[in-house]
């Protein structure tokens, strides 16, 4: 049992550190995932949405620390209890997501590794088993060195995590795992390879049977009672086909799609704010001078947001913004850059630079 406990200790500790550091590299992305879970359609605890980022930072730092604490043998009782409570909660969450098909990606490993809901649940079940073994054998988890050294390691880990989280929130993730990383050509990212599998759908008819909306596929029409009342017809996804890495990017203004035009231009700068109401005032205040400077150097400067025209007009007037905003899907904008506002430089549709508004003075404009 001692050997099994040590194996579990190493596996759980390393996995928690890796998983936590990947999410700590992009806490903003993890907070977006938490907002999905907190939403009305999932856990219906919307009062927590404003605190999603703070919760995300706390969870990922605690996750890393638990991994370190387990490996070095720091307060084994507290560590194993914390690991057990955390994995029980996340196992419930991933099961709920998988069974009810609520959140299609748990965000366990950020954008570095995508898991289906059932894969996430299976991973958590395996971890739960390993942590239960540790929990009932906590007396075998001994410190690996002197207490003062262990305390120093845990404290140093906490300080590093705090600094790292602060850095990426005020700049950008150190490692970009998303589809819009620097060097990506957006047009190619939207292409569907020849022969790629297509999504399969089946027709579903909804009829009111004895006062209850009941679904029937097109192969079950003979089972519909004669007195049933037709309600709706829809296409239901049976098997998802190939989805290109970039599938929701478009830029529109006044109902006109300008996507192709902008992606064929050699010098384009996108000033991105997925939500202008949540954009940093300090960041917005820096955009005017930057846009003017970029325009003088031949760049086409365009704002991109999912906010409505009223908000755009209000922010444009308040900050004297000298460029036009185009509409883009909020999820796409959140994925493109983890800054609000953020700067993206395009060359014929290829992303050549990305910057947080804090680093706007470092953007190169050749």
C-alpha cells in the first residue's frame, strides 16, 4: 500500500500542477468558462458571474499549491481533505455537463488540451479514485525534507503563482494555445479540407401529446397519435462533422460583411473589445493616439466589438475615438485576444502581432 500511495501521490501532484499552471497561464479564459457554468442554463448561480475572474485566479493558484503541497508532504491532512473536496466538486460538475450536455469543454487544461464532457468526467473519476487512496492513507504521506525547507517551497510556489497570474492578466498569456495565435492565417483557419466529414442531422417533429411536447424523428411519424397537435419541426445534430479551427470570425458594419476585404489588406489593425462596457477606461484612452499613429503609417484601423450601437456611440463620444467599430461575435473576440481592449495586427489575414492595451507602446508599426 505504501508503494501504491506514493505512485498516486506523484500522479495526482504532477497532474494538479500541470493543470493549474496551464489555466494560470490564461486565467481570463478559465473565468469565461466559469461564467458558462454560473449561467442560467447550467447551474443558475448568476450572482457569481461578476466574481468569475477572482474565483478563477483563486482556484488555479490553489490547484497548483495543492499539487506542490502533496509532493513535498506539507500538512498531509489539510492537503488530502482539500484535494478530496475539490475533486468531488469537479466530478459532479463534469458529470452534470456531460449528462445534460451543458458545457462542451470543461476547461480543465485550458485551450492546451480539449476534452469532451465525458472524457472530462472520466478523467475526474480516475483522479477521484487516486485521491481516495491518498485520503485513506494520509499517514503514509510524509514530508520529503526539513519543515523549514518545505515551508519555503510552498511559500515560493505561492509567490510565483501570484506574480505569474498578475503578469498574464496585465499583459497576455505567455503561451497562446488558441486558434488565433501569432502566425495564424485566418482565411486558412476557416477552410474546410476536401473530403472532411460533414455534420449529420435528423428531422425532428414536435407534437403536443396529452398536453406534453413530445419529439418524433422522421422515422417515427407513424407513432404520432391522430389527435396530437403539431408544434414545431427542427433539425437535430446526430453526428458533428469537421469544424475548422476558426469558424465564427466575421466583421460587419451596417449589415455589410467586410471580412474578406479586411483579410486581403496588407496593413490592418483590429482594436478589440468584446464588451465595451467592460473595457478598461485607461485602455480606451490610449487607443486614439495609437490609431492616429497607425493611420499615418498606412494602416487601416478598425474596432471590433459585440456591443450594440448605443454603447459604441457612447464610448466613441466619451473617448473621442477616431475609428469605426464593426460587429463580431463576442466568443470569437474573447478567443482572439485576452485583453479588453486588445490590439491585433494583420498582414493579408495573418496575425503578426497581438498586444494587451498595457503594451500598446510596444506594438511595431513598420
